[in-house]
């Protein structure tokens, strides 16, 4: 039995690279599509936000001499590219989906509105919410918290390459241990890097819990949906 009825799944753009140094790894894309299909078939309503770091990041663009706003716009377009790729992979797996964009760019995708997103979710369609928040100086983590709150998701599932939140960086500190649960306040007070502060504040203020888990291990997404404690649960 699925523990959640409606989820906002955040996928990292960087993970989409798989073993490559840039761009989209088709194996990883198909692995994501397979995992998403599994939870859709359980009747879970799925909204997805995907990052763009495998293609472009505004902040690194500004160190290369791009104006920050232009760089962020390039980053937002990168999330649209990833969203289209995920949408077609899902379609190939027989999962109907709709890509909405935070910035008008028909016919690439329809302009986002809460009503359109919820209408699709209620029909059992996956919605991929691309273009972040549509504004520079934000991240797709903030885009995920915003959209998750807007569509009234039960939880935000933050799929990463690590299996949760640790007391310290486990790659640097062998004594680091994983939290099974942690409050938003503890995340702040301990300065843990879960998401950027804006995204964390949005989730805290609007009471949207977050589960951080390893999305790159096939089968994990359905375990999270079934309520298995495989990641870290962040709550108020
Ligand atoms: N971005 C933005 N506004 C948003 C979301 C994203 O300007 O609301 C830009 C920003 O430049 C960011 C890039 O898009 O660096 C890619 O998104 P993100 O870094 O969140 O992707 P990820 O790190 O998850 O791959």
C-alpha cells in the first residue's frame, strides 16, 4: 500500500549524467522512468521537478563571465531540456505525462498553472514542472518546494546520490552517521546542507515534509512510497 497519495519528486540534473561528464545518460533516464512507472502503477499522483546542473548552472556561468541573470535563464532552459527528455522516456515506458513550463514557450510545453497541474495529476498523468520558479537567483530545490506546496503534495521526495542526511560529510569523516529523522530547525541549527535555505524555509513554513533518499539505486523510489525508512525524513 502506498503511504502517499500525491508526491513532488525532485530529481537532480547532475544525476542524469550517469557516468558521463556532461549531458544526459540514456540508461539513467530509463532507470528513472522505470522507477516512476512503478509508483504511478500503484496509484500515486506524481509531480516532478528536475534540475539542470548536468547542462548549465547560472552561478558557474557567472564565473565564466556571463551576466548572472542570463546564466540563470540558461540554467532554467537546461531544466526544460531535461524535462522533455524525461517526458519522452516516460512516454516510451507507456506513462502518460505533461511537461509544463514556468516561462511561456509553447509549443515546447504549456505554461504552468496550479489548475493545469492538478487536473493532470487527478487524471493519473505525471506532470513535469520545468523551468524552476521562472526567476533567476532561485534553484530547482526552491522550485520543487514551491510547486510541491502549490499542488498540495503530501511530501517532497528529494532523490539524490546519497542515501540521506549525515552528521558530517561521510566521504570526509568515517564517523559520520545518518539521520533517520531530523527537524527543519535542527537542519538550520546544525548548518546541514540538505537544500538551499530558501527551499528549506518554504518547506518549513508551509509544512511540507521532505524525504532525502538515494534515487540512483533502482527500487528505492517504490520503497520510499511504501513507507520504508531508507532515507532521512525532514519535518517540523
Ligand atoms: N535556476 C534559476 N531559477 C530557478 C531554478 C533554476 O535561475 O527557479 C537556474 C540556476 O541557474 C541553476 C540552474 O537553473 O543553477 C539549474 O538548476 P539547479 O542547479 O537547481 O539544478 P541541479 O543542481 O539540481 O542539477
